[in-house]
């Protein structure tokens, strides 16, 4: 699974929400230029947040060499944004696989112009990350609904409207954890603050049961890893 993730592009145009685009002729080549941008920004250098209190950036558990900078553009304002994307790692250097935004640089349409404050507030970072990671993982990435249906690993056809139905028994339902992943992803897309709790309600099971289903789907590589401090 890890090797498969490494072969997937970190960012493609379809990952961007409406109103944003990747320029056709980008002056930034992520593979060629990212190391130079990191160096120019002193990405791994010592910082001095308070005079006399030097500290080093605590990123030793992440291989910062894997970070890549991509240029995106806001269609209406022509504001350009450099996003640094990087796959995250555990402290013991076990890959998590999830892609996160690890740097942002704003560039106005014309050199020397100011960057409008709404642009600073409204860059849809979480939506971009979510779209990237949906594409990275098996069910929501490798498979797509076509004409309202999806071919599942067992060979059966799943209809889009069936994703939100009760999940059933994991021992008797074909592709059970694939459907768990699809239902969880649908709820996240819909803005559900605690998708796992909503899944428990839909299937009329205890929350702990739904949490176990989601955890198993994550271990199988069907969903991105969960984040500490975030419900669902």
C-alpha cells in the first residue's frame, strides 16, 4: 500500500475546489525546484521566536526531502499560492501515508501589490487536503462512481444511493469495509462534524462498533489515518 501511495501524484487539478486552478504553464517544477525553494526559505534552519530562545524546528520524524511545492491560482483574483505538500510520518518513521500542506506562500497578481485579507482567510486548505487524500486511498481513489454505480472488489455493483444505507453485518456483507470507507468519506464531504457517530446512528449500532469498523477500514488502507483531537 505504501509503495502504491508513493507513485500517486501529490496534487492534480481535480483536487482543487471550484475557483482554483493549476496554471497550464507553471513556472514551478515540483521535482526540480522544491529543494531550492526549501533552501531559500530556510525551511529546516534554526528559528528565533523570542530573542534569546533559539529552537530548532521539530521535524526530524518527517523526511523533509519529500516535500514538494506546487503553484495554484485563484481564478477570479489571479492570486497565486505556493503550496508545500508532504506525506506525513510517525515518530518511529513509519509512513502514515496521509498528505498534508506543510507550507504556504501567497503571491498577488502583480508584483508589489498587497494580498487581500479575504484571500488569506479563505484558502480552502482542508478541502484540498481532503481531496488529495481521498484520491490516495483505495476505494475513494482507485475507484469512481460511473453513471451512478461503482464496481466493487467482489464483483458486485454498488449504487451511489446505497452508500448511506445501514451497513449490515461485516461477516455477511460483501465489500463491507470498502462501503464503510465510502460512507465515511461521503459524510466528511457533507460536512458532518462526527461522521463515525452518524454512521452508528444510520446502522443502529453502538458508537464503539462503528469506531471499530472505521479503524479497521483505516488499517486496510481504505481511509486516510485519523488525526489526533479530531472527532470521527
